[in-house]
C-alpha cells in the first residue's frame, strides 16, 4: 500500500510540472510582436497597380464642390496628400484640392471623401479638364463639360483624348515678313506730307517717287557753304532748295549716279541745283550781246552745262548722311 501511494504521488508531481511548462510556453507565444501594416503613396505605384484602382468624381448640384470615391483593389494600403489633387485645364489656371490632411484607403476597400474641391462654379466645367494627382503623369479621370459624374474609365475614351489634346494645342502664328530697308537713310525716313522742311524729307520724297535705292547705292542730301541749318543750297538764281543725290560707294570713293533738286513746295527737277536757274551775270551778258553773240553764249552755256554733269561734284560739296 505504501508503495502504491508513493507511485501515485510521483505521477501527480510529474503531471503538475508538465502542465506548468505548457502554460509558460503559451504565454511566450502571445507576447510575440505584431507586424505593422505599411502604406505607399499613389504616385509610387506601378502602372499595373494603378489600373486596379477606380476614381469617381461627383459634382454637387450647384457645381460648387466635387466629392471623390476611391476603390482600391490592390494588396497595398494607398495614401494621398489631400491638397495634391489637381483639376487641370489646357489653357487656363489649374484648380487645387482643398483637403489639407492625408487620405488613406486600405487594401481591397472603398472610401468616399467629401468636398475634395471647393469654391467652384459652373464656368469651371464649361470646357474639358483633367483630374490628376500631383502632376499629369498620374491621370485619374477627364472632367467632361455638362457631366456631373465622371470615372477613371473615361481615360480610355478616344473622343475625350482627342478633345483634350486639341484644346491643349497652341496655334502657330506665322510671323509677318516685312521688307528690309536697303540702307540706313531709307530706314530712318518716312514719306513726308506737305512742305519739305529738311534734307531728310527731300530724300524721302525722292525715294517715294523712284523707289528704294538699287543694291550698292544710297540716297543722301548734299550741302555746301551756302547751306542753312535745314540743309538747303542755292540755285543759280538764288532760290533755296534741297539737293538729293544717288551715289555708289566703292573703295572709299563716292561715285555720283544721279541728282535731283527738290523745292520746299515739293517741285522736283531731275538735275543738280547748280544747273538750275539762270545767274544774274548770265542775264546781263544776254542783254548786252547781239543775237549772234547770244547764239554763241547759249552754245557755250550748253557745253558748260554738259561738262558740269560729267564732273563729280563731291570735291566742292559736303555729303550728308552717307552710309
């Protein structure tokens, strides 16, 4: 009997020790650390992961606000910066979202965010727009005119793609080509109106009558020791006129091409002022000589005149505005 009692006692102690060991082990298992769920910003998702998310934008009845419904079918928890949503327009300022907190949508879940955009009106939806996140690389849906609810599935519609692309295109304006003036004198002067009051106006008048100077030549006005402040010279009979010359430059030498005399009243004579009018000396000589002498004088005057036309007068007169 004593032996049986001792055996029972020993077995009881063994069972007690084993039972305590099991409880201790279970307690340790319960104290193991839990795994933390990680989140990722929408912009960092791959294209295939983005395609597993659906966005629905719902406009309020008065178009003053827009709500956003998100369906997340990915295996990740996705976050958004609440103030980084954009309603982008092709040719006017973008509109930014007004939620200033982080938006989080768990894996395989659906969530709606009220008044993502606020302070809007119907004019903001009169043209096509684009909802996106942070930038246009993260397109969410097209904003369609006169449509209250739009989904991200409309990004695949070709008509909307073409409409947004067409609205974004800028018209290429062809520049208007203007004829370049041949020289600085032509560039500076415009055709005068009324009385001629300067050498530059005289040049502009001749240019308007004869056209731009040929290549390699230039118009200018001439002055001499009788010239006044406005650039006039004297004719043979003492009249104040303007002397316009067309000359050709080469090897630092100005070669006379043509001459005009311009009167203040816009009368133009196609010769140089020194040959215009009859001097008082010539008139006296004509009165004192007989008819035979007159013929001789006239012949001589004609010869002198022709000789004067063949002579380069640059040695006796100053050239103004030569370029």
